[in-house]
């Protein structure tokens, strides 16, 4: 029976690997060898990666690729993308090329406001907490002057504070809603530091508030934390062209546009479809978020909450046909940064920003929205024409061949064979067995 380990984080990396091998890997030398194979030969660079998180054993590689030909607001970009899904970069590249010939993508930042809350309990008279908030509000603002000094010098900082009464939903529950502008920083650490400082002052000042003393009823802070739901930090991207410009070799433009719009309407109506629909959007968004060292989990959480903002979960994209013009667009809440965190620490992240020509946070928001829109266009185009599996499985073919340890020559023959034949795992197995026999 395995035993808990004490002081694991204080062990050296070698000691951690030895412990793991003896307790969970049956001292398998090949398992240890795999971990070490992924160490960087540059000891200083490896140490940088080791210090990103606690208990680092090795590095986990994901492909770093490029999707070129993205024309955004008449400026040409190549998008760095980090993803393991085989068809993502190909789909983004195809969509970029398609719209490059039709005027490209347009994108605009609608707003950049971020937020956080000081959550607290108060079981006294609600008029008393309202009166106290008006008294303490200026003191809360003043209490973070040293924290927001540099941010304010750049034009950011705390924007507004408001008291929110949720006691009708949860007894005694209130929060202070704080809004911020964090410019090119994602701002999580800045916002949390401000909130925690204000929370401390809030409780201290409450002790001397006369009405609380009289009633022996004081507010109690439960927690202070930023929110990853940022519907006021919004970006829009769109493409449009004449319907006849959508005509392809085997598809009429008008029929294609109508089926495309219908597919979007289905994703707005049916949650089961909307989830997969939006997941495809995030294939593109997340790949660029990862490449630029931003927090894809925060972005995912905020985006999916936004998709459910109308009390049901629906499509993040929209499409219409008016006066012979096809328009396809997206609006996304995106709190991302171009300074701080891994953005200036990870060497590949720094390279990604160079590839993107060093955008500021607003420009990055536009790029991310376009990546999501392009990915969704490619997916819907496949769904309403050839079907999703044809292109996806073609891209997945190499993964299957690698799983089956195909040689370079076998891969070449297989790639040629499956140009005209449907791809499936069993089909590739059968093909290789016949080839090898």
C-alpha cells in the first residue's frame, strides 16, 4: 500500500523522480528516461522552466505552429498557435486565405473594463451598510494609492466602486463591485492586491462605525477576488462579402450562405450543438492564447459564461444575409495581457509577440477574436459542405501512422492512398498490414 510523502516540494528534482519511479512507475527505467529526454540541454533555460511551477519534473511539449495570411484591419499577420489538435492550424490557415481574397477581417475593441469583488456577510439593517459604504468609499480608494501608483501613471487603475445587495438571494450576502482598467496587463495580481487591501480597510473602519457599534452587528469579509467574467472587456470581429463571392467549385454561393446562416441559428437554439460549436471557436482562440503566454483557462471560463448570459447557452458567432451581402461576426469578452506573467518570461512567448509585431493588449484582443471567427468559419464551411470528418481525418492520418510506427516510405505511400480513400483507424491498420505483407 502506497504511503503519503512529506516534504516533497523540498526534494531535489532527481529525488522527486526517484520517489515517483519507486512508488508509481515500478522503477521503470524507460519512464525515467522519457522524463529526462524532455529536459532542455541548456541548463539555464531548463531552470527557467523548472521555476514556472512547483515540483517540476520535465517539460511537456506541444506543437508551436503558424497560421499565415491573416488580413486584419488591412494589416497582414501570421498567427502563432500552440495546440495538439491536428486540424486547428490547417483550418485557421484555410479560413485566413479564403478571406484574404475577400477583404480580410475587421476587428474592433468595444470596451476594456475588468472587475473584481469584495464578498462579505452582513446580517444587520441594510440601510446601515449602505450608509457605511458611502462613508468608507473614499477611504477604500485612498488605501490603494501606493498599489495603483504605476498603473495610474500609465492611465489605468481603479475606476469605480459600488455596493451590491444580494441578500434576497443568499441571506446576509453583499459585495463591493470594483471596476478597473489595467491597460496592457491582464491585471489579475494588481486587481487582487487592490481588493485585499480595500477589504482590510473596510473591516477596520467598520469597527468604529457608530450604527454598527450600537447594533453590535458588523460586516465580515468572506473573500476578495477578481472575476474572470468580463462582459465589459469586449471585442468584435467580422467578415463580409457579396453572396456570389462565396461560390466555390462545387457549391453555389447563395445556397452555401443560407445553409451557413441556418447552422449558426441552430447553434443559437440548441445547447448541445452550441457547446461543440463554441468549443471549435476556442480551438482557435486558445491556441493563440497559449502561444502568447496568457491564461487560457480564465479566457475559457469568461467566454463560456458570456455564451450563457441570456439564461441559456448559445452560439458566440452570428451570421446574416442582407441585400445580397453575407456577414459573419463574433463578440467575445477577453481579458488578456501583453506584459507581466509568462508574456515576458517564456522565450517562445516572447518570440510569439515578435511574430505578431509586438501588439498591445487591445490589438491582441482583436487577433484572438479573429482566430476564433476563422476557426468557426472553417468548421461551419466543412459541416454544411463536405462534412467535418473528411478534412479532420486527413489531418489525423499522420497521428495514426505514427501510432502504428509507420516508416517514412510507408507514410508516403499511405498519404497518397488516402487522398482518394476515407480515413479511419481500422482502414489505416488494414492498409499497413497489406502493405507490409
